[in-house]
C-alpha cells in the first residue's frame, strides 16, 4: 500500500504530477483505454543466486528504445531503500495493439561490451522489469559448450480483462553468440489476448501454494501448537504444585515461634522478598530495551494484520513503507512503557533514557545500513541508498519518532511512574549464595531460548526463503499464528527459568528473564549460518555482508521482542507469587 505520508515527506508531489502528465496509461488506477500507452519500466539486473546484489538494468550495454525517456521517481521511501531503480525502456507498447517483431537497436560488441555481457552470462544474470506494476523476470543469456550466448528478442504476451492488465509473460528468444566485433540486433514483440482472470486475482500466478502450504508447513504449525499445550500444562502443573507446597510451608510461620521460623525457613524464593524488586542493574538501558520491545511487538502485530487484510505483498515496496509508518506511529508506546519502568526503578536521568529508548533501534539499523552502503557504493549496486533518502530517514527520526517518544515518556512517568511493589526493598542488598553451575544466570539464559526457537525454526526457513530467494511470502495467517505461539512458549519458558533462579535465592531476575527469552535470537542467527552455507548458493563480499548484516538486525529485533515478552510474563508471575505470601 503506497503511503501518501512518505511521498509528502520526500517532497515528491510536484514530480508525481509532472510524471502523470507525461504518462498516458495510468499505472496508479490500472485503467487503460484502447491504444493508450502502457509503460515498460526496466528495473535491475544481477546474479540469480545473489538476489540483493542488483545493478541498474542499463549498466549492461542493452538497447534503449527510441521513444522519449520518462524520468522516474521513487513513489515511496521504501523503493529507494530496496534499490528499485526504474528507468523507462523506450519501448512503444499500446493497450490492445499487437506489435510484430520490431528492431529496438543494433549494438556493436566492443571489447568492453563483450566482456560485460560474457561476465553477466557466466554469473547467470537475470533482469527484472515492470508493466502496470506486474514484475517480469528474464535471463540475460546462456552458456553452452563453453560458449556464451545472449538472448536478443523479448516476446511479451499480455492478457487483459476489460480495461485492466491481468497478466504479463516474457519469453527471451533468439540466441546470439557473443564475440568481439559482432553486430547484435535487439528486437521485441507484443501480443495481446483477452483473459477471464479477475484483476484482484492477477497476482496469484506469482505465489507458490505448493511451497508455502506444503504438508511440512502445516505439520510444523501443529507441532508447535502441541508444544504450547504440553508446555503450558507442564508449567501450570509443576509450578502450582511446587508453589502450593511453598505456600503451605510459609503459612506455618504464623504458628511457629521465632526459633522454629528461623530453622524451618532457611531457603527458597521467599527469602529474597526484600531484594526481588530491587531495580535492575543499568536501569536506563534495561528500560530502553523494554520500551523498544513493546514498540517492536506492536509493529509486528500491526504489519502482519495489515498484510492479512490488505495484501501488501502485491505492491512494490508497500511492506517496507507500512513498517516505517507503523514504527514511527507507535513511538509513544516505546516512550510510555520505557519511561514508566525507568521511573518505577527510581531513575532520575529521564531525558537520557528517552533519547536512548527512541534511538536504540534506529541507530542499530542505520549503522548497519551505513556500513553495507559503503560496500554497495563500491560495487556500484542499486542497493546503495541515495543521500536524499538518508536525510529523509534522519528527519523521520528527529521530527517524528523523537517527539512522539517524548510525549509517551511524559505520559508514562506521570500516569504509571510510581513504585507499586508488593514487598518493600531492603536498604542493603542480600548476599547471593553459591549455587550449582546449572543454576547460574548464564546457563539459564542459554537454555531459555531453545524451546522458543524450536517452535519457530520451520517458519524461519519459509521466511528466509521468501527474502533471500525468489519466493513471495503471502501466508501471513501462518506467521501470525506462529508469532502468537512464540509469545506463549517464551512466557512459559521464562517463568520456569525465573522460578528456578529465585528458588536459588538469586534476585537478579529482571535481566535474566529478558536475556533467557532474548537468547532465542542467538539460535536464529546460528541457523542463518546453516541456511547460508547449505541452502543457498550466495557468494561474493557484497551479498555476504548484506546477508549477515541484515540477519544480525533481524535476529536482534527478534531478541528484543522475545526478551520483552519474557519480562512481561515473568513480571506478572513474580508480582503474583510475592503478593500472595504474607511478609512480616
């Protein structure tokens, strides 16, 4: 869904108006009259196995048609961020008008052009084009018997239903041997035919139900669902049984004298009631992470819901545009929960906390993108982010995200910033007793992420394949269900981990609950290494840096979400058990 807000922020409305006046066929309403112009946009070209390593289509010495060039604009910021570089092809295509094989131009292969085409064929270069927002892919050439051939003829079969285009098929034809000094004639033809396909169903041909709705996918959902039922039942049974014994033991305090109470109550989670609600170490960073986690969780739920209702995958860049818009709009959630938590922990430097909370995620994203951008510029790839887009992102952070986070922080500190702990906090921290190695926070943290990762790792394969290969992810109902399962599993596992920690009389539960859930991201990132080396054929510095850089961001964001969810569930649990025990 194209976001008008982003267009306005980039100042592109005048350019949009001028472009619409130049283009006769309306790509925005998708309605054409007979004989009106249909624009063929050339996008990018690049190695088939390196989907993100893309270059401008005319970076190869292809032909440009004789028709007057139309300047391209980025409708949304996400197009610029995703490396969409549409250029007018110059091909003359009119609605419902067949075109016989027509010469575009003649190219004489100099040594430089020959080398460029041979390199493209050797590396299995594909190119992408658009007609009426429908993507088209084609292969540059083919290698046979250690000789390199290029396809010189493009055959377009376009189907229409009434005044709307519902299907486009490209067939590369006519192989020509690449050799220095050869004169190669590039041609194209267009064939129109009526179709019964409805306009709203025209994107179905790009989807792959056999892949995404495979039995393995259904089985993984069922398996994860059964894990949830088992885990919730197990946690409920163990904790309720254990806590019942604890409550029964602690209730005897009222009938015992002081000596019996001291001798009979020497261990357990009740002993740290005066320290369990002590502020977490580095409260500023902790509250900023929790605030960012609330915001990211809201963004994921909103974007998945919009994708289910609006089919965002059908429009170029709409998913990223929606994500940017929703992230900016949900900034008050970050400020509210992060600021109120920091106030309850007794934090005084609330402005620093607000700045950290507002910029911790954008700084990580922009820092990673900035590093990868250097490599993209070196490779002259279309993924290089334009300077104007960088300025636009900076403006969104400063003039949208920051003020909204400030508002949320002020509201949170005033409405929910007073400490409301069930137990008073001792002035002097209690010494933490020695315990067995498997009860140490580090071990609990590493083990805490195993089951949550187990509930989503099959879905990770489908998500990775849709992003790093040529599959369009569209089963957002599956994604929503898996995300909810992940939340439930994370909460259950984190509660168990926290109970073991508290029962060992270790009151450092805030960071432990967060990190034991966030450790799911460690296993996701490890899985990304397996996927890269065993499930793909990616190669080269650019693709490798792009892959592992953005997979680190993805894993980090998932870790913040899981950590926040784990902390929320554990915080409710801890408050519940300590509010039900009488503290003298």
